[in-house]
């Protein structure tokens, strides 16, 4: 399947966050499997780099992590309780905790997120219906995220991404269960999740790293959207 996805940002959200940017990347024909020994070895390399680059005491001063935390506060998420994705993964490494291992695709873009400090999300593109819209959540709107037993009720301040039928993400915090990358997923849509204060060039680099790792460890071919 080669259908293009388009993401529109709601005008009210643009006014609320003029600097908000999101990049879309596409990979076709991946093979979702358990993570290989080669990917495990790359994980150890990334963990070593993290321990050399950061400390738990100074992590709060990393400019990109601060930008995500600032955005979290503005969209109703307490970043002292729910850490931004890349920061949470880095903290796990520094605390000596194992990284989550899901499958080779998810693990690859998680490592790209760690390496670039940027939040990344990936969806089974064949489960995403039509155009995407980034908007402010509706009060009491319900969202079923990956790993949830029951849908969460949104307060109306969060930022969400929806397709033409359903929510696919609470941005940039949690992805929907229905469009997760698992099983026989073949075609990916990767969201490079920017926040105000993060340059477009930084997002572009993160997208390139994500594509590099996904295609290296999961096969498939990247293409322009």
C-alpha cells in the first residue's frame, strides 16, 4: 500500500502554538519480528553513549527535554509524573533499568528517539484512514492507548491527532492501540514530533536517524511522502 498521508494542523491549534511542527516519514515493506542480536548489540552501544553523555542530575537542563516538558505542562500533562518519551528512555538507562523491548520496529525507533532526544511515533499505515488532523481534544473525548485496559477521558486541553474515523495519538504522549505497529504490519507512518523551541533541522535529523535504523534492522524502503 502506497497511499500518502497528509497532516493538517487545526487553525486554533496553530494560533495556540505557532511554532509547532510535525514531520511525516514513510517506510514501506518492513518485517515486524523479535529484535535481533544485531539490534541488541546496537542497543548496548547506545546505552554506553547515553551514560557518557548524560547524568541524572543534569538531565533536566538538556534544552530539548526542557522544551518537551514545557509543552507537556501547556497541554495538561504533568512531566514530573509522565516524562517525555526520549527523556524517559534516557532516564531508564541512567538508572540501570532495562529498556522496553517490543519488536524490532518499535525498538529501532525508540533507539532513534534516545539518540536524537526527539519524540517519535510510528503507526501501521494500513490502519490509518484518510487525512490526519492535529487539533485540541474535545472535552470528555475518549482515547484507547497502547496497553490501556480502559479508554482514558480527555480534559479538552490535550493535543490529539485523529484520522477520519478515530484518534491515533495524544500528542506527543501516547499512541492508539488500534494503529500500533505489531503483527503483520508492513507499511509505516512515522511522526517526528516537534514542540515549540525545537528547530526543524533537529526534527529532520531525527527523522533521518529513525529511517536509517528501521530500514537497517527491519527491512523496508523509505520514500518521500
